[in-house]
């Protein structure tokens, strides 16, 4: 194999190796982000516990939601909306 053939082979292989390496780096970066998100996710039992603790506060939210459906609050919302 002559030196010219070896140089031509390197000229073809180097861009290919660089692009594959760049793709591998991007994939690893995305996998790291995904694993970080999965670490921060709550488990199913933690989620159930959070829901149960929120249910204790639920009557307050119901009262607030019911109040927001009153005619007076609807009129306030309508008057506060900008006209187009």
C-alpha cells in the first residue's frame, strides 16, 4: 500500500470517526439528563402519600373554586379582561 493510498484512507475515515464520536457524545449527554430526571421522579408510593396529604386541604380549594364560579367573580373577570 502506498503512502498516497494510506493518506486517502485516513482522509475518508477521519470525518466518519469524528461524526460517530460526536453522535456518541450527544447520546451520552441525553442519557445523563434522562437518568437525572429519573432520579428526581417520585415513586408511586410517594405520589400516593402526596395525594393523600393534598386531600386534607381539598375543602379549601373546593370553596375557592366554588367562589370563583359566582356571578360577582365572573363579572370581575369579565371587566378585567382587555377588549380586543
